[in-house]
């Protein structure tokens, strides 16, 4: 198995079967997992040194028209508390974030029908004119190609749209009455044509997902040669159909992050909030698997609990924008530091 890791590190292509065997073995053999993670960390250090980029996450809205089985914001969840930030509230988050040193704002949200192109366009233009030197990242789900282009012209730079599941059947089972993986990928292609820096990814351990599926997901991310890759464990939310399912496996998640790093050496890969929620050391373990980004929460404090895609989502302390000093001290324990630059894809 170690040869497979070495092949990956040399940039050789692996097929689904070998990648799947490697992932499987990593969950059984700690020394192999460590071997893989060490290669991933070396690769990340060659690209980024010991700096970790930060992104301020602003959660625009908890309204969503979709019904994704895993997500606490799904439209069928009657107990979800819904909110929607006003443009002025978003700008206040940006003001606060800029002062704290953030140079990327990520605006994420449910697919809220009231987020028209015109509304988003105006918001993006205002952010762009107030803060010409920041990167603006959007994560607002599936929109039309024309919409993606308009928002890009308004000043957005990056877009996160996890593909969620490369396997058609698995995708369909998790996303009832969605337009399917083919449509999801067509959105990703539209974003690439519009020249965004594009992020893909998936969660680990969601119901119905096998290790072969994860291998396929990783190869898909490689095939699309994307600039960002988000991988975190599935975490159950009580008020969803998957509420009784176990959370994703830590070691499998770390192995997947490490493989993503070797497949796409230059990619921006977050140590996800889900990983930090799964276990207190999650953020550090992610970085020690090749991740190079963290995304502290910059949403107004009174809405943070309401953006519950899963339960007990970390949004305070080191996961909070106000907690940068605590984050910096935590990073120092493993020899890393915050890199306050914009952190574009090179
Ligand atoms: N509506 C946007 C943003 C979704 S939230 C979109 O469709 O892209 C960002 C990511 O959180 C999702 O892509 C999903 O992979 C992840 N997520 C949602 N629910 C989750 C859960 N219960 N556990 C772990 N990750 C989850």
C-alpha cells in the first residue's frame, strides 16, 4: 500500500480500485494513514509553507428550497429557525471581518428564492467597492449560467459548489426531486466557463456511501482540476431523515483529505468546520493531513445557531472570527501560523 501513496505523491494516476483499497486500508492501519498524511503535509508545505489562509464565513440565509436528506436546513424541517440577513447586516459583517484582518469573505446560504440576481449583484458591487482588495466567494447552490456570470461581473471571484456524490444513484438518494448529479456538474462547468475559482467536494460517511464512492469522488475532483476541495465528515441532524445515522469516520475523512492534497497539490483545502465539530482536534488533524485553509464564522452572533446544517456546529472560539487569537495559538502548537493574505489559487 505504501507504493500507492508514493505513486500518488509522484503525480501518477490511480484507478478507483487502488484508491479505494488505499482508503480502506488507512482505516485499519494507523501507520499507513500516518505515512499518507506525512506525504500530504510535505506537499502542502512545499506549496504554502507553514501559513494557513483564513476565510470569513457569512451565512446569508437559512431558507432553502431544497430537501437534501442530510441537511438541517432542508425545506421539510419545520422546526428549523429561518432567518435572512439584510444587505446592511452583511456589510456590517464585512466591516468587522476586514478590521479583524480577513481578506476573503465567503457568502454561503440555503437556496433562498428571494436571493435574486439583482439583489446579490448590488450586494457584491457594494462589497467590491468598499473593499477592492478582498476575494469574494459565493456558496449559494445551483443557479443559471447567466446568473453565475452576472455575479462574477459584479465582482465575485470564487464559488463553492460541492458535487456531493459522483455516483448517480447515491446522489439521487440523498437529494430527492433534485435535478441530479449531471445537472450539478453542469453548474460546476458553467462556473468554470465563467472563470471562477471553483470548489468541489463531498462529505464522508453519509448514508449509502461506500469507500468505492469516495474513491470515485476523489477522482472526479481530480478530473475537474478544481481550485478548492471541501471534505468533511457527515454529521447527523436530529430533525432530518438521517438524524439517527452515525457521524462520518475521522480516519477515513483524514485519509480522503490527504489524498485530495496529493491529487491536487495546489488546491486550497479547508480543515472544515465539520471536522472541528466532530472532534476538538479536528482542525489541527485536518492541517496535519494537508489542509491549508480555515473558515471562521463571521455571521452575526444571533443567527449562528440558526444556520444549523448539522447540530452543535462549531461557530465560537477558534471557529469564530473574533477568536483569531485563539486560532493563532492553536496553530502555533503545531508550528503553523495564520497567513492574512488573500490566498488565491496560484
Ligand atoms: N446551499 C449551498 C450550501 C450548502 S452548505 C449548496 O448547495 O452548495 C455547505 C456544505 O455543507 C454542503 O455542500 C454539504 O456538503 C455540507 N453539509 C450539509 N449538511 C451536512 C451535514 N449534516 N453534515 C456534514 N456536512 C453537511
